[in-house]
């Protein structure tokens, strides 16, 4: 998949009554002054920003598909308000994945639009670290289906200096997520490795925000649980060879290796070379690798010979583990798009939560639409019954969901092994 035209074209076919605009959003320059809190007129615009180029494009497309299915439920209308959905690509051909400049342009475009009522994105935590403060200054509510870095919402151990305050220049939280953060994933990973019999683990991260954050939180969780960590080391995601790095990991005597990375950051090559250097080690991956472009050799993923050695954690679980609403969504998704990538259901829930918040904040579209009221409703979410189960959004913007799925790789496909509480 390349460019923004691909996902936009498919979305038009799937969504009959929602106006879509697939925009590259390049070169838009500085944003105008923030729009007023109240949206004038009878049009409300929702922006979605995800990468449609690079190895994460399939996962991003799944998130968009979920968003579209949520929008179809309301037929592009909430009371007197017509909903406009604008799909933005935050990746570039040169970068082969999400791009900081493109993400900045997307957020500024949303800020410059006086009809913007909400923003769903980013797909990567590094992208949200850029877009949150831009949107925050304009008071635009932001929901993410997949960003897990703890520092976006919390200053708990694992966050970087200045987090999360630096993302909220107004002092008011505007970012929330429906996916459990990396403290939950780290705890699940530790339990998984202990269950697998790991005696000493080594962590390799791609030095991107997601990878580094998960590596840091895993190390802290492992220390607290008594799981020895032989080392944590970042790898150059642009390198063409990792044999020396893999040999260094082998010399530590680690019997388990956690790869904390996004697929596009040379994770496949790294995994192959680490597997060769440590032929008896168990291999673990974080949620950034829960994509068919990493697991499926026919899509450029790891060789099928490594399937039996791989275990990957991701917040999604299979249909049998969800309640009726979740099972119904996954079945409907499969009929339309085929087997869902893990974050499809989170894309659906992120958009559904935003739409419900708009409806509640405007009394079902009968009262003026104000960004601050939509934001307040999102942060007041309590005991919400959803496709993901029952959850609340806390004052930091985090979901109260606390489970991750541990997946084996079978024939290039993810197969749920067990559900882990974080």
C-alpha cells in the first residue's frame, strides 16, 4: 500500500454517507490561531492520522477500517450535525513509515480547521508525542487506538524527564487512549517469560519512542519480579547487518531475547540474525511486531522456521476471549475485510468513544458543539460497556483495561496462546 489514495478509495466504497478527504497535508505551514472552543455551523470534522506507507501500513489500515465501521453506525450524522471524516497519512515514501514532519503537518491542518471536533491518532507513540501539544493548544480532543508509551500520560518509572507535562502546554489533558499502556504490557511480558522458563533475558530496542519505552518499562517490571535482565541495548534501525550485535547478546548467556521495536525498523533482519546467533534462545516481541508484515514470510516477515520460537504480546485477544459485542464486531470485520490485524478493534472503539462523547456533549446533536465539552465527556468515561469489555478512562487519559494477549506464530499467523493480566 502506498500513498493516501489507497485507503481513501477503499473507505469511500465502505462508507456510504460519510464525506471523506484523503489529504497528504504536506507543506501547510504554520497553523492559524486556534479555533474557538464552540464549533459554528452544522458541520463537525473528525481527523484520522495513521501511516499508510511502510511495514505498519496493514495495521494502520485495520485501524482505519475499524474507525469507518464505527462511523457507519451513526450514518455520518449526530442530530443536526453532519460529520465529515478526513483521513491523513502521517508517513512519507522517503521514510518508509511515520514521519515527524508529516505528523506535524497533519496536526496543524486539524488545528487550522474551525470545524474540527476530534482527532483519532497517532498509530505510533512517537507521532503522538509530536501531535499532542499542537492539538492541546487548540483544545482538540485526541484519542489513540494503539499508542502505549507510558510518558504520554504518566510520570511513573519508565517515563522520560519532563513527561507527560511537556505534552500539555495548556495544563489540561486532551489525549486519551483505549489501549493499555506499556506498564501493563511490560508486566504481561515478564509473566510470559517467566512462564516460558526464561532464566536470563536480554532486551533489544529500536530507539524509537515505542521501542525504547517498552524496553525501559520491561526492565523495571523484570527487576521487580525477580527476572534477571542481562542487558538492554538499542539498535540502529537503519543498519544493514546485526551479526556483531547478535554475537554480543549471545556472549551474555541470555536464554531469552525481547525485541522491542516496530516492524519497519529492520526488526525482521534483526530477529533472523539474533536467532542464528542464539539458536536455543526463546524470542519475544512487543506489540509493534504484532503485524503480518513481521510474522508472515510471504509478506517479508521472519522465516517460518522461527515460528515455534516466537511469542508476541499485544493488547488484542481473539474472538472467543471477548464478550458478545467484541465477537460480533470481529465477525463483521472479517466478513468485510478478512482476518483482522490486532488493532482493528481498538480503531473501532476509539472512534465509537469519540462519537458517543460528541453525542453526549451536544445532547444528541441538539445543543452547540464545544471541544471542551467533548473532552470532558471522554475523561468522565466510567464503566463503559464496549467491544473491548468494560473500562473507564482515568484522569491521566489511560484506560483501566489491564490485559494483553500472548500469541504464538503458526504458519505466519498470530494464534492466541493465553491471556495475561498486566
